[in-house]
C-alpha cells in the first residue's frame, strides 16, 4: 500500500513539475487543450524486385560535316569510334552518333579564331551484355483517414 502512495506522489510531483515549467513560460497561466487532427494511415509492406539492364557496345565510322572555314591544321574526313550505351530493354541494331571538335582558322581580320566541326554517322551493334540489379520499394495498401488526439498546453485563459 505504501508503494502505491509513493508512486502516486512521484507522478503528481512530475506532473506538477512539468506544469510549473509551463507556468514559467506563461506568467498569466494557461490551460490544456485537446487537439484533434486527421492523419493518413496505410498498411505497408516491403517488396523486392529486379531490373535487367543491357550494356550495348557499338563501333563504326563518323564522317566530317561541312566546314565553314578552312582549318589551320589537318582534320581527317572520317573518324573511327567505339561507343557504349546502357539500355533497360533491348539494344538497337544501330546507334546514331555525333561528335564535335574545335579547330583554329585564320579569320578575315588576319587573326585566329576557333571553329567547330561535327562528325556524324551510324554505328553498328558489336556486342551486348546483361546484368540485373535488385531494388526494394514500399507498397501502401488499405489507406484510410484516422483521427489522432493530442494534448497541447496553451498560454492565457481558456477561450
């Protein structure tokens, strides 16, 4: 019986102590208010899934496009390139590629300026490989709105 009185006294001291802290912040006193708010609640579960990725390797020849100015140094009319693309479903048999290079040329004022040349062309599929990655996602079901009640201490007099 003595322990019940001790626990009750301890609880009252804690409550009085916390109310005292609020009274220090609120010199005129205050009151407890119950605040009801609507919250969205759902049942959740974790789901694991895999995604297959493709690595597509291409090679081929790109051709130099039109040059507006005569370059100061030699630019090859063709360029052999290797290219790797990543896809999720399939690798296309060909891949269109554009690469730009800069070059110097003599301008009409006697100085040097920089121009841009483009190499373009279709590359052929050389090889492809596959790999998978594993991912986790959260799936929500049975979503609903529920009411939550909390007690909030307010300064001042009860309205």
